[in-house]
């Protein structure tokens, strides 16, 4: 799934991919595993540049 998102992000010129409202430990663990960074806001959002995600998946 993440691989498909990186391909689509190149096609549609997206610079980053986010996870909104990561409220459970499972989602937080997933975000950390693939290199997402926590955004400093009250919504527990995580973000990763698409180039970094692509590198992490290789």
C-alpha cells in the first residue's frame, strides 16, 4: 500500500504523505516503523516526505 502511495505521489506531485489522528499504539508504531515524524499539533498527526518514504521502503 505504501509503495503504491509513493508511485501515486510522484504521478500527482505530492511532496509528503500524512497519517491523521494516530490515536492508537498500533498506528503510532506503524508511523515510527516507516519513518514518519510527529507533527506538533493537538491531533496526533504524522508526516513523511515521499522521497524519504520511498527510500525507507527499498
